């Protein structure tokens, strides 16, 4: 009888150990072998803007380091919502990733979306940031913020283009309208590139855009920068004043664009840790830092997974507060 009980106990212990090993095996195998096939990096905006440019540079480096293709796939629409919701529905195996912009944390505060920014996807890494700038077509008779505001006061309608509704550029423009009482009217585009192109062509007089998306046009003189909407002058544009410097009505302005990389919720922890480590090395390398600087953006520094999640959670809270205080609503 004792033998039977001992044998039964051993069998139960073996079965429990086997079950535990089996439950851990997929994550361990996934972490050890990852990636063993191509990885899709979904960019939630069209080609040509900051999100696309940074994503392609990152994908190239990941491919070289991890010896598997990292294929960029653009899925624009809804200021990033289309691509975000698509990735949230994909298998949580690390083979479909998302690169989104600040609108990822803003949109849920402004409209109904099909994802929760802290539950539907796992924040993996923060990639880069860029100040948001007010830029105008050279036909606008203003070379600085004071001249711009004097001109704007006389206009009955001032269309401003952005990468789409519910992004940081949209919210920055609406905040400008509320602070001044002037007739700034939002024109949402499906990405930064088409909005910038229309401002260059004179189809709209101005745009609120991240610095990377407009830097080439500023350098060539086809767009004129008016003000930086972040809290402090940027090292990227040290001579460009902030909007805060234009008057006390702008004292709380701190609007910039940042990019994050995400994986579907439930992605194995070893995969998340591997991606976080590799991306931190890539984005903060001297070569990538210089590449970003030349395109008027910069890394945010090394963040582990916990710090990345904390940063995203802080941004969710910040933009929820700003949306509430300004009363901005999405057009979509």
C-alpha cells in the first residue's frame, strides 16, 4: 500500500512537472529561437513621414542583427487607429509589431477606439521624439510668432494641416485655437507627408507637424518655421523660439511627437525583452543618434520594459488631462 502511494505521488509529481515544462516551453522556445521567420513591422501611417522613416531605419538594423527580414508594412488611416487595431488582433507571437506615434495614447481620450493603450498591446520600446512645429507657406506674411499671430487675428478662416485627427499635431493646433480665439480650422490628412505637401503647394497656408516630416522643406525654404510647440527650445532648432515665448496664454504648451513600438498583448516575455534590448542598442547608438539628428529628431534614451510601460502610462494620463481641459473632440 505504501509503495502504491509513493508511486502514485511520484507519478503526480512527474505529471505536474511535465505540465509546467510544457506550459513554459513555447515561451522559452520562442525566446531562444526568435525570430526564425520574417517579422512584419506595421507602420500606422503612410510612407514619407517621421513614423515611416524611423521604422524603416530600425527595421534595417534589426534585420542585420537578428538575421531575419523585418518587413515594413504601411497601414494608414484614422491617425494611426487602423494599423493599431490591426496589430492588436494579430497572434501574440512577436511576428507582427506596431510602430505608432503620440496619437496612440491620445485617441482613446478623444473617441471610441478598438484598443486599450495599456491592455491591448505591450509597449516594447520608445524610439524617438521630435518637436512639433508651426510651419507656414512662404506666401504667409509672417517670419516669427508675433507676426504670425498678428496675421492670424485678421483672418476669417485659417486651415491647418496635420497627419490626422487625434494626434499630437492635431491637438497642438486645437490648443492654439483655444488659446488665441482665432479661426484655426483643422484639416486632417492620412499622414504627415500629404499634409506637408499641401502646405508646400499653398493648398493650405499652414501646418502643425513634427520636425522630421518638415525639415527638408524648411532647409529648402519651401516652408517657414514659426514656433516650436514644446516646452523648451530644442537642440535641433536652437534659434527657433517656443510658442511659450510668444505670450502668457501659451505658458502650458508642451506638444511634441514621439514614436513607440508595440507587440500584441500576451507576447512571450523573452521576446519582448529581446526586442527591447536590441532596439535600445540600435536607437541609442552614435550612428542612429546622428542619423536622427540630421532629420531633426532624437532618441529618448535607454528604457527597459518596465520604464517603457511607465512612460506610456504617463503619456496616457497626460493627454487624457489635456483633452479634458481643452474640450477637443475628434472629427472622426
